[in-house]
C-alpha cells in the first residue's frame, strides 16, 4: 500500500482497505460511502475571522450522514463473520444507516430509538426492512432495551463501542481529511460530539498516518468537540478536569444526535481533546439554528443541526484564543439538513423572527 496506489482507487472509504476491518476486498458491504467533499469556505471563514476554513461535508454519504461510515465497516465485519442479526439503539441516523447496510448485506437489523426522533429516521429504517421499536425516553433508554433483546434473542450488539468496527469506519473521516489536504493534517478539527465516536476515530486515523509516516509528525492537530447547552456532559467534564462524564439530567436540544446524556466512550473523547491541546464548548439551540441558516446562505451547505453546531462554536473558540486567524480549521458537518425538517422549519422561523 502506498499513497500512489490509494490515489488510483475508487472514490470511497474502502480506498484505505488495508487499514480497515475486511479480510477480502470483495467482501465489503458498500453503498459508495466516503470520500465526501472537503470544501473551502472563505465566506463562512470571513464571518468567523478565519482565513483558512474548510468544511468536510458528510451529508453527501448514503443515507445522508456520516453514520454510513460506521455502518459500512461494522456490517462488513459482521457479515464476513457470519452474523445474521444485529441490534442497536439510535438517536435516529445510525439506525437508518445500519438498516440500509443490513439490507445490502442480507442481515436482519433491530433498532430502538426515542419516539421523538425525526420521523424520517423511523421511516427510513422501516423502508429498509428493519424492525423498529420506539422508546419514550432518550437513547440511553433505547440502549437498555437493546441490551435486553441481545440477552434474550442472541442478536449481535453493534451499539456504540460494543464492537470495534464502527469506530474503524468513522476513522476514515481523518484519513480522507489528510489525503484531501495533500497528506497534511489541519491545525484544528471541530466536531459535534454526541457519542463522540467520530472524534475518537479521527484521532486514531491521524495517529496511524503519523506512525506509517504519511503525514508529518508535528504539529499535532488540535481536536475540539462541540455540544448543545441542553446536553453537554463532555463539556462539563472537561471544565471540571474529570476523566468521565456524569449523566446529564433533563437532556434537551434540537440537535437529536447531541442528546446523549452519558457517552460510553467519554473517557476516550476527553483524552483525545486534552492530549491534542483542544477544548470542549457548548452552544445554544438558537445559535445552532442561526448557524444552519448562515451555512446555507453563505456557504451553500445543507448542514444538520449537529454539523451547524461546529460553526456556531467558532466565535467562542476564537474569543477564547483556541483558534488563530491563520489556522487551517476543518469543521465536520455530520449530515444533511434535509433529514431534519423540524430543525429546518425552526431555523426558518428563527430567521423570520430576527428580520
């Protein structure tokens, strides 16, 4: 494997297959995920006082979100090992992604999600043939239901960090960002963290690329995580200097993917942020809605609420001295705004109220 060989391969995350969990290349379960655009955003950068702002737009993945990466790697590993049924809790988008890749692989998928998740997430799971159970509660409550089903029925548990393969798919975000920048790591990556698996994967990718000497050893990319003020357990734990989060009481935010009261991989996220010189910040729902509008009108980006949170956080990061004007900064938009019509309507109403 070499950079030159990778450059000749198809435009998907499997161009890095030697770094991914598949034994035989023709065993991959793929719908064309990965190698999404890394877009320069000078107009949005000017609004934030940044001269070199980029957006990794993962809303152009199959099923409209970065969850396709974890589902592709996880379903490939499961199918290659003979798994017939998998189960997972979801805030919405992961369920849709796993349902789609399950359909492609011929693997039965069982999904539990909060009853107030965006309707399109439930409908896409059903369309792909998944069994869907709605839960009056949060993703943590859905997780308990899945655990019971795993114990009772013997399903393979593909919940976050219950198997090692979802994180390998998310890792490809970091691999792609480095390749798309000419095998250079950016100064900073800003990521919206619910469960936080993406930031864990990105850090793993950059460490592996340094180890095989595909990117320079220095300087290390600073990793920043953004949460919503209505559910910010990672931010609070970081502020208090703790290694793990306390469960967040009364979690509430328009960004459903950020409504995770206690991330399972909290200690790994916090370690990644601290050891790279980053930080964790929270933004209001109002700021998220405003950022959705700005990213659309000034950058042509259809950002989900979670992805828009990264742009909403830039001013706080600039004011706090965490970002310098000349830094090369990459924001990760984790999904298309078109999948959350409730947030789109709220953003439009908010904009109208401000006029």
